[in-house]
C-alpha cells in the first residue's frame, strides 16, 4: 500500500543527518585531497599496476575457491538437518566478525610451517603456504567466503522447492535438478554472494599481511600497497584508495538496483 510522506521529528532528523555526515565527510575529504593532476602517472606506476594485477588475480581466485567450497556448504546448511549444525554454521561464518589479524594468526597456526596441517604439507610435499601468493588467496578466501555462504543459503531457503519436486516427478535425476532447476532459481543470490565475496577479498588487509606478508609482486595487494604508500607516496595512497572506493560503490549500486531492488 502506498504511504504518504511522514513528517520527520527534528531530533531524529538531526541525528540522522549526523549519522550520514559521519560516513560522507571522510569520503568528501578523500576526494578533495586527491591529487587529480597525478591521477594517471600514479595509477600507471609500475608498483601500482603490480599491486592492482595481484589484487585482481588473488581476489578472483579467492572468489572461485569460495564458490567451489561455499556453494556445497550453503546447500548443506539450507537443506540438511544434523546435530551441531548451528555450531558449525557459527564457526564457518565467524570470520565475518573476527578481527582479520586474528584470522591471519589462526591461518598461521593451521597452515604455517609448524601449523597443524602446514607441517605435514611441508614435510610430505614441500608445500609452504605462508608468505606466498597462494597464501594471500587463502587469507582472502578465509575472510570473504562467509559472505557467499550466507547469501546463497538465504537464497536456497527462500526458493520455492515445488519446482524441484515437479522436476523429480517428471523423472529428472538429482544432478539434473540441481543443474537445471536449483542453480537457475538461486542464480541472483549466487551472483550477489559472489560479488560480495569478491569485493571483500579485494579489500582484505589484516589477514593477508599477517599470513602472507607484504612482498611486492608476490603478496602485496592493493590495500597493502595503500598502507605502504602512505609512508612514502601519500598522493598515490589517496588515488589507490579512490580506486577501492569506486569499486565498492559500484558493487553496492549493482547489487541494490539489479538484484536487491531499488525500493
């Protein structure tokens, strides 16, 4: 039902304006202080391009890994009831609220050279994950995959399962139902979860620098390059920050207007 505009009480309006200004003023400050004249030279500098390329490779790889591991996990949470599901779900979504640095330390304890699994990988196969590009991908996947899992799980829970039942009645097998019915129906949620996962991976800092380090060309992603540039090239740090800001804004606009509705 259409509702007319309601008058806003003055105290609520003032507090709402202060809340909006709290978010908007830092963004305005960032744009006003940006050295626009140096935009192209700073963004095309070798160190900037290297960090940007590594960020894209690592974040896209983390998103792909999250899809492979997170989609089955979301399906289990949405469709299967088993003892301890609530606890397991809480543990696997914990990185959403866990300080990223703590996540990096936890990854070191699990996959470091003396970690629970890391020492086995090192001794048996000579695989060392910390301070490598693969380690950066793992760190980004660790903090970003819960966004995909929760989004896809919500889509699976809200979909009309009668379509799956109808397909089975018509003789479709389990994998056919999954491929031809379930996945198309949850495609918007899957897309939204993948985009959120990618954006979170692209902006990851704490777990990456703790588990993978900050080595140019190997583990120095764009957020780490911004951190380093603040000490030596502050103008470049501002411009690189604007790149991440634009990407985040585009993600929010795409998800709201195309998949989540514009109401």
